[in-house]
């Protein structure tokens, strides 16, 4: 914990001190002095800090840019960046692999001029997780928006039960192989911000090596899997006025969708789910952005546990260490994040959230609410598209803590 705080606080000190030591910040200092109350006002550099103790941000930025350029390939309007990657997640533990970002020339003719990007990731973790994924965000000159992700994951994991109100400390272990392609494709209508189309999900999952545990209550045992293959499709609408799809500083992104998973026979799954997801980004002063995310979802029918709505993971309610810790048919949560640019490629954030899951609509109440809070750092791997490497430390109710090191923003 102390190391994480030191890593996050040191860049902030450098950023603050650089405002008084760099020539291009003289005007800002003068403005702050002129707006201060009348009287003797003086900015004094602490005596224990000297010029040799801090690295000048301008020198640091130049050095980092030169190092990053070694991993970049550019031709025309295409940029390909390939890094060795290092990550951490409470479930997978330390992961090592390759991260690649590809940005293509703009073909979007709307006022937002959105770029097409591809993010590829391959990793293996110390908990024997294999994770391969490729994420495409494509915007065409004809008004089409296509977002899709292809992912394969092989991992040992834990089943905590369905409908847990508190943290289950005796989960059941199992292994899963999961191949999935999902996303949406939509076309803009009337204005550049409104899209309508279809959402889809095709997945194949195989669960094996389920371990018995005498401490697991009967109601928390892993249910027997029915069919491995699931195919879902349904309508999708969106409103998107973000100024950047990877790191927005203003605008809104609101989506709603319904997915139908038909039942093949009496022994197969059959269910549907619907959701609304609203995100807004508000610039505050010059270097800060307040990001707010509200989500609500519901599902009906018979479905596998890994298709139930979840709290936890690296994107939803960070701090809950496993995304399957709280799962059920109904979910709602809200989370907010204050993002501040420090200098060069570095930023930091503070965040918090609150939410819950329920089995039935009439069960929704304020009891046993889950809350999270944390702090994080950001490093910009791609300046043009603002794709960030992020590290987040978070805490949750019932003594849960999490550390995440991954790519792209949580929302």
C-alpha cells in the first residue's frame, strides 16, 4: 500500500514543483498571485528540496517520448505500437505478455472525426491464466460504428455462489475455457450522435476440474452446466458525443440494449437480458475531468452463472476482487472518477462507487450495499488516441482490496 501511494504521490510533487521552476509556467504563477488576496503573499520552495532532487518534467517527457518511439511504427496515418506488457489482477495475479495498439486513418466524416483503433493483448499469468483478446472500434465514412471484441480465456477461477449479500470466504474452485466474440454494430440516424443497430454475443464455454469443498454450503455449489454454446442478439441504441473514445474529456455516451438467447431444447439455457449504460464526462478547470458512470441491468430465464450480471473486476466497481463475487439477475451501480493530468504522459485519478445485485425486482433496497473507493495512476502509451496504461489500488466493503494494472480506462 505504501509503495503504491509513493508511486502516485511522487509524480504529483514533480508536477506541482515544475509549475514554479519552468519558464512556460511563469504566467500561471503570476495569474495565481494576482488573483490572491491582497497582502504579503510569497511562494517559497521548501528548503529541503533542491534542483538535483527532482527530474525536470521537460527532460523526463523528452526521454520517455524517445523510448516510446522505439516501439512505434508509423506510415501515413497508421500508427502501430507494440510493447512487452506487465499486468496484475486479483484473480489472475501477475501477468506477462504483449500489448499492441493500432490506430488507422480517420474515415469518420461526422463532426467528431472518430478514429478507428485496434487493441491486441496476449498474456500468461502466475495463476496459469491464458488471456488473448482483440478489440476493434471502427467508424466509417458512411456513418457506421462497429465495436467488437474477440477473446479467449483459459483460467482457474472461483465460484462464490449466486445472490451473495456479503463476502463468501469459502468459494468453490473450478477451471473454465471461454471463447467469445461480442459487440454491436449501428448506424447514425438524423444526427451524428445517435446510433441504432444490433448487439450480438457468441460464446462457447467449457467448465471442468470442479473441486469439492466441505466448507461450501449446498446453495453455493457450482450448478451443473447445460449447453456450452450460447448465441444472443437484439436491438441496440446509443447516443455518443464524446470527444475521444478512449479518454474522453467532455460529452456523453449512453447505450441501451436487449439481448435474446433462444432455448434450443428443454435441456438448454434460454434467457434474455436488457440494460442501460450512461456515462458523462465533465471538464473541471484546466487539467481535470469528472467522469460519472451509471448502469442498470436485468435478466430473466435460465442462464449460466457467467452470464449473470456482475459487480467487480477491473471496470465495474474496482475493489471487489473477483467479478463473480456478487452475481445475480438484477444489478445497478454508479461510479465516479476524478481525473487529473499531471505532466507529459502522466495523470492520476481518485474514484469511488456504490451498487448492488438482487434476484428479483421487488428485492431491490438499500440493504447490504457494496461500496468501493481507490486511487490510480495513468501513463499514456499513445498520445494521439490517448490510450492509457493504468494502475489502480482500490478497497471495498467487507475488507476486500484489489490492485489492477491494465490497459484503457474503466469507463
